[in-house]
């Protein structure tokens, strides 16, 4: 049973570790072995044959998931974790079975349940995987390892040990961690990713244990950059940026974009260009923020007329599947266009209402020039947008494809108007 005091609130400490094949004993060629070493983790040190045992004790874990092949040293697990209940004859049977196994041996390990039951503290779960020597085996290994998620619950703490990891399994584990950090389902904490540096044991006289958790920060930055670049959502990247000026600028731009607040958004898009030459606190921060900012500046910046900015924004929103915002922006762009080409202040409330009225009527007044294509775009989009915004139940509601096609077609028409003006 899982060690939980409350199924909703209590946290279980879970160690995910790997089991290798060790090496042949130099004195007794018939035995495989893990050499004892002194593991040092911070102020803690202890003599163990393999890391999982040390971490299980040091971290006081509730459950250990051990991942290995049929050829891995399961006899070592049986011996180390059940020291007081070791059956010497059973130990020999397990060692013989594992030593004889190879890449073609079935994953049905006959001693799996027996070893798990022999270990009472912590709870032990054995995951048997293939060698991963072809695509099919790798796919099956992915399914096996990702199955760990089914045993996790909210508030669990995950500790990963990659000391004895092998082949493609560490990559799968890292993707499992990315999944847990990205989707947060279940909502677990990844507290440590430990690696015992056995390669420097002879030099130092002990095995230092390092925590590689900081490597996951790259994932956080990647997700933050992706959310901001693709959708203009800045909350995650703002939580990572150390400079308050940069964070505030990104947050303002994101908020204005979300509100579709066109005039201040256009100004904020111009201000973003100042972040391109900003001195960032780290290379990772610079490599993440600068390209995203430069892309937004390239997409929206440098327009001489406001309707061209609004057209670009509407097109960007369409490409990001934000169709309603795209319709709204395109509709406003037609009004801005009518104002600007006729020398009216596009920001003036009365001027915009005046142009809207003429666009609805389908003709200009008092010397106001309205392009026929502009009239067609406005009237094609206006009714459909109103249906969506007001959820007009009395009107006929065509399929969503009709709305999407209308936006796409009219963006092309309006784009030709913008291009014809030499913008």
C-alpha cells in the first residue's frame, strides 16, 4: 500500500532510479558486483554499493521505482534492500537467472514479485524494460516508463537518480519530467535529479553526488518563450525574468494583446524594440527573451500607417487560431483605413463612427472615398462578428468553417488594399 496519511493532502516521497549490470568480480569471475563506495551528498556520506540504496535512506523515501533489464543486477537489490531477510539460496537463483538473461529474454521476470515483497521499507516497484536496440523496443520502453504517472498523486515529491542509467531510458525519464512540469497533472514536485559521479571516485577517494535539477530550468524557459511567442502569454516568462523593467514591458504587451487594445498595443510593440539591446543577467535569459522580442518587433513594428499595423495583427491572430480577435481587429482596420486615407483622425470617436456609418451604407459622403473592396470586407465581416459576439440565436448559424473562410478570404482582400497603398 502507498504510505499516505491522507489520500488528498499527504505527500509521498518517490525515488525513480536505474539498475545496471555492474561488472564481473576480479576475484571470482562467476560473480557480478557493484563496488562499495563512499557517496557524499552535501554533509551526508555513507558507504553503499549503489545509489538507490543510499538515497532511499538519506531521503527517507516511501517508494522506489527501480528500472532495469532482465540482465540487471536484481540480486544486488534483493541483497541490499532485504538484508535481514536474505535467503542465500534465493539470492543465488536470482543471480543465476539475471546473469543468463540477454536482449532476447522475456520481460516476465520470475522473481519480480518475490523481490518486491521481500522489501518492506521502502516499498519497491520493479519496472522491467528492453535493451532498446530497435524502434519497437524503444516505444515499448516509453510506455513502460511513462506508466509511472499512473502511480503518482497530487503533492508527491519526485526524486530521480540517473547514476546507473543506460541507453535511451534517461531520455525517456527526462521527457517524463518535462511532462509533469508542463501539464502539472498530477501536481507533483520534482525536488532532485541526482547523479553519482563514479568516474571520479578513484581520483577523489569518494563518489560525489551532484544535483542536476537546474537542467530543468531550460524547460521552464522554453515553455515560457513558446507561450509568449505563439500566443503572447507572458506569465511564465515574466516569472523567470529577473529584471523588473523587462518583466513589466512583457506583461504590458501581453495584457494589451489579450485585451486587443489596439492603440496602446501598437505603441507598446514599438517599445519592445528597446529590449533587443538590453543587458540580461544570464546567457539563458538573453537567448530566450531576445529572439522572441525581435520576432514581435519584426512582425508588428515599423509601420507608417496604423491600419497596416492592425492588418498585421489581425493576420497574426488568425495564424494563431484566435479567430474572433482576428475578426475584430480586421473590422477595426477597415475603419482605421477609411479614416486615414481620407485625412481623418483614426483615434477620434466621431470620425470613426462617421466612417462606420458610411461603410454600413456602402457609399461615401461629402468627398469621402471608400474603395469597393473595403466596403466588401467590412460588410462581410461585420455581420458574422456580431453573430459571434452577441450569440444571436435568431439568426442562422452556419458552420464554423464559414466564419474561418470569411476571415481568411477578407484578410487577403484587405492585404491587397494595404499593398496597393505602397505600405
